[in-house]
């Protein structure tokens, strides 16, 4: 945790409110607030508290507020004992009452920015949060938006809402954008040691945003504007989405050329420079990668430009679930079994390994297509004991029992703890979309 103090030089000549807020942040008398206590907001609240700031979390979900005030965490990367100690010490608390903003000096906003069905940005949560901030904003307040969004959001949407109160940015209040880079479940990189990019509407805003983060995080990178900061995040995740799309298309090519795409990628990955391995899969899941790039393509469309790579990668990634079902259908057909009426066990439904999140998971798309084709679908995932699927509640079945009964097992999520060798012994046929059975030889295995 860096405790680098911003030299007076950065803030020299800035308004007294900036100097006064800088002093409060530096001597830890500033009262910090975080709106949105999810996988971004709760870890950030804990880090700010750990750095010695008094923190008030604000969330519209009463269950989250109550859980935190009882000293418990609902985020897998945040330990409950740590939350309990902070709440007991009276340095962390949660509320659904936005009027507390009157007493706060800094405010980080980490609310969802989903996509509408039309793949347009859904700014509902950001607007609702900013309406509350505008209601209680006061001189000396630093506001930092962290929700992933299109370039221009902070300047074009948030700033006018806050200035409508008559307060002037860079003089009375301070406004920044800083992209969240939380990777849930990452055993190495967590909030404190992930470099933090921050860009403000004015230089004083940037310096104050950087100063706040420098009290709690290991590394802070200042950029020249909020738009740059917004675009940094979109480049990061669009890069991922497009490269996953590329490797999925390579997998389709390898299928036609009858070569092993996994062997090819592993060999290419021996190149020590100029290459970064991505892996084919059943599709693109999660609340970041399938969504963030469409915030960028939406914005570029506003200026009359088509984001062709994003659209193409989206098409390719979107067809992977169908490709997986085709693999299953062909594998059953080779065993004189129609897909219709066959029992298919989906192994792993979370959107990526070792987590419990099924949002946008490709497993749901695969299960949908399988059912449309008449297959009898069940799933087994230790991280997801039950889930709502197309209006029905489904429970995770016992893996080995399910594999024994199934006509086909399809590995969609390669959780580390799965007993792969036992499943191979037990199942009659396995379609492996993740190369999870790497190194195992059997006629039963059909690889992506
Ligand atoms: N996927 C592939 N092939 C790959 C990598 C991922 O098919 O080579 C699939 C995954 O199975 C999953 C989806 O893509 O369904 C997204 O996977 P992800 O590894 O990108 O994980 P996310 O969605 O949790 O992405 C987050 C992002 N973090 C933030 O936005 C702050 C992303 O920027 C990180 O790079 C990523 O975690 C990470 O590296 O783990």
C-alpha cells in the first residue's frame, strides 16, 4: 500500500477546496463513500478502510446492507472476519440512505452497466446513482465513476447532472473516471495490487482521485482525461473478446482441416514474444467480456463508424454454442444415437472455471439449443448447486451418477476440482470443449 503523498506542486494554485480535501485524504480524516457494494464496491470499501479511512457503503439492496452491518461478506474475495472487525471498530458501515453523501468527502460509484437486449448500453443504474449524488453533492466532494462505460459518459452524462446543482467542477467538486479491473476469484491479483488508472475532468480532479487511490492501492496511473480512462478499460476487454473470437475461428478451421487446435496453440505459446495464447471454448460468458466491447461499438456508431472487429468477433463467439451442440449431435450419431431423446449431462455451468457466476454463461446457450433439439439435459457443477434456467429451477446432479446415466457428457466449464479421470472411466462419451482431459487418451473423448 503506497502512502505516497502528492506534493503540493501538483495541487499548487488549485482552489482551496482541493487543498483542503487533499489534506483530509492524506491525514485520513476524509470520510469515504462507495455506491454499489458488489464484486467491485465491497473490495474497494475494505481497501479504503484498511488504509485508515472511515468508509460508508451505499447500496439499494437491503440484504447487502444488512449482511455487511452484521459483519459478513457475500463476495468470495472478501473475508467476513475482516469486514466484521471493520464494522465492530465503527470504521465501515453500509446504508441504503443516500443522504449520508452530505457528510462524505469522497464517493466511488461502482454500479452495473449491463447491455439492453438491443446490445445498447443500459445506463439506468449509473443515472439513478448520479441523481442521488446530485441531490446531496456539496463543496469539497470528490466523485469517481468506476463502472465500465462508453467514452464520454463522465463528461457528457455525469458532469451535467452534478453541475445542475450549481456546483462547479474542479472548483467546488471534483470528478474522475477510474476503470474497475477486478477479476473475481483471481488468486494473484486483487483490488490492492491491480494498477489503477484514473483521469479527471480537470488536473485538480485527477490529482485528488490519484491521491485517494494512492492511500490504499499499490500503483496508480494518472491519465489526461476521463475519456482516456474510459477508453483504457474498453481497449483491455475488447482486446480479449476479439482474440477469443479469433481463436474460436481458428478452432473452426482446424476442425475442417482435422488438426488439433489445442496442440497448435500450445506450440505457438512457446514463442517468447509477440504471441499471447487464448483458447477456444463453448462461447463467451461473464459480465465484462461479452458486454464491454458493445459499449465501444455503440459509441463509435454514434460517430458514424462501424466497429467491424467487435461485430465479427461477436458473431463468431455467438455461434460457438451451436458448434458445440453440433459436435455432440455428430458424436451421438457416430454411435447410432439421435440427439432427440438422448441424455446429455453438462459438466460445469459457471461462465469460467473455479467461480460460481453463471451470468451470460455459454452453458446456458448450449443447454437451450440441446433442449430445442429434444435432448434430455441435466447439469453438474459444485459451484452452482441450483439455478433458474428458462423459468425452471434446476439442481446440480451428482457428477459420477449423472455421467454413468448420460448418453453424452459435455465439459463446458473446466473447474479445477472436477474428478476428470473418474468421469472418463464412468462416462460412455465425453465432448470436451475446454481441453480439460488434456493428455488422456480414449475413444470416448471428442475434443472441440
Ligand atoms: N474465454 C475463452 N477463451 C479464453 C479466455 C476466456 O473462451 O482464452 C472465455 C471464458 O471461458 C469466459 C469468457 O471468455 O466465458 C470471459 O473470460 P475472462 O477470462 O475474460 O474472464 P472475465 O469475464 O472474468 O474477465 C475478467 C476481466 N476483468 C475485468 O474486466 C476487470 C478481464 O479484463 C480479465 O482479463 C479477465 O477477468 C481475466 O484475465 O481473468
